[in-house]
């Protein structure tokens, strides 16, 4: 039997685990970190995969038993030559041995499925199917079987090497950019691209093009899976950010049909690989479309959706992504081809009470440097002033920016010719609290007049 094929030590470990279960800131009006602030409270994510660490020892006894039973079921189906269905009748002994040898090498997302191979990713993959089916072993096994059959028919192992769709499609509509707080890859869907009639004709111009576009979508997902690490403590899911700003809306039937097909394909064949679908800049019509589409979605898939109107985009993304990894167009600090900062340059955070003013200061004692700083205000709608204040009382203050209203992420720089400090004054004239995220860096600089002199 397949259970006997499981390594004795591994089996014993699971059973034993069952038995044992049991920068300087001047700021008087700013609240302390312990103060409650409902506006910025984190979403209760409530998912079983709340972290990247799928530790079996922390699972309940019931779930451990389900995993053990699922492992035995998969092992037995591979060794018994029925993983993909009943084996063909009247097979010769040589053919039967050959098919069994092929099944023993079956992999999913680069992970061997045969439990007795003792690959650390096997349990991670099997757990995804169990979670998708609420740890019902028979349903999880049937889902795994359907997925493997679909991958064979669709030839998904070949799709990643194929050249599909228009050459500019990946950067225009769908692309990966940075990671969330847990290291999950971020996949951006930009629906504004479909307002371009020429672009729509490239992807929806014929039935063959529609099929190729759907296959290209699987191609991009498979590329994202290559970024994952199916092991304890590894990242094994993706976050999708769907931007509906300037989307053509429900009038584009081809796009609506494509979105529905792609969503169903992901739900049926890539269980628990999408951690969250964060839909931003959501117009009213989308709520209606999503409500109708939800009839085809499981309860678990529905729970993965997070919605944010245009005024809530930055605040929502910050619940999942560090500000250094959120693009500036969404209120973060990440700029493409940034020569001044990297994602390793973490931002500090400041909370501002309503109808108050705060001061952020960057002291600089060494001359010959260029101070670079950037900041963003969650909710915008504040005014700010930037100035350089020399330490020498006999020197003049230098006004860098005077009372400008913040409408996007701000970056500025100043060459330091004498000791002093950069001072940013932020005035919040409204009753609502605000959050400021900021960072700075000193960069050695050779003045231009010295370069010209040489």
C-alpha cells in the first residue's frame, strides 16, 4: 500500500505531532503609536495562509490527519497508476511499469507530488488543495486530479517558453513589480490599457486572438510561480493589484468575458496561489459586475477580494505593502529607475492630528553633501513648506518650497554648503488625522563649479 511507501520517520513525525498538540521629528500634536486610530486599522485578513510559514506542527489535529490521508491517497494513486484516472485496460506489464515510472516523476509548479520523495514542497502544494476544499480529502484529490489533467491538455509546462500576444502587452496591461510585506510578488493589472482601441484589436480582434490572450495570461501567471518558493518559511502565493482607473467598463464584452474565464481558470487550477486580489480605483459599476460574477466563485475566492475607491487606494495598499514598494502614482515612494533610494531605504511614519502642524527635520553637520528626501501624505489635502536652516545664527534661512499643497509624493534635494538642517513643515487644516511617510539620504557631491573649473 501507498502508506507503507511513506518514509517511516516522516510518518512517525506527523503522528507524534498530533499527540503533542496544545530621523529627528518635532511634533507635539502627533499621537503616540499606542493611540487608537480606526481610520488606519489593518484589515483582518483572516486567511489560513496569513504568513509565509506553513508549519505543519501548528496545524490542528484534524487538519494534520487530513494532510496525512491526502498524502497516502496521492502516494497510492501514483503507485497504483490511477492518479489521472483509471489506467487503460489490457496494458502489458512493460507498459504498466513505464506509466508508473512516469507518474512517479509527476511534478506540479516544479514540486514532486510523490510524498515518499520527501521533498519539502510537497506538503505545501498538497495543503493548497486541502485549504481550497476546507480539508475535505476526497474533494481535494479530485481537484488535484482535474488540475493535472488540465495542465496536460493545455500544455502549461510549455506555455512559459512561448511568445504570445503583442510585444508591448506585458508592460502595458500586466506586469510584476516588487513585493508585499511578506515577500509575495505583486502582479499589477492596468485596465486603462483597454481604452486604446488599437490595443483592444490586438488582443480581442478575433476568436483566435482571444484564446491566445487567455493563454498569455496563464503564461504570465506561470512566470510568477517561478518567483515562489514552496518550502517552510518560503513565499508560495502572489498578490494581484487590479487598477480600474479609466477602465472602459462593462461595455467591452470581450474584456468582461476574458476576466470571467481567467478568474474561473485560476480558481479551479491554481488553488491558494493568489493571496489577495486588491481592486483599486473601483467605480460603482464594478460592484454590480462583481456581484453577478460572484455566482461562479467559491466562498474562499470571494474572501480574497479587497476593494478600494480612488480616495482609499494608498491607505488600502499600505495594509499589505511597505511604502518603499508602492509606486508613486498610488501614493507610495517607489520610482522606476530610482538612483537616489532603493527599497532597502525604509520610510519613517508620522501621524498628525487634525488642525495641527508638524515639523520633520533632517540635521546635517557635514558639508559637501546633497540631502535628498521624499515624503507622501496619506489622504493628501495638506500644505507644506521646505527650508534649510543653518546652524550659524548669522546665516540666512533658505526657502526651498513655500506653502505648496500636497497632491502627490514629493521628492526634493539640496546641496549642503554649511552645517544646518532641512526642515519640512506640514500643516493639516482638516479635522481628520493624517499619516506622513518620509525618508532622507545624504549623498557625497562634487559641486558643479569645481567640475567646470577643472
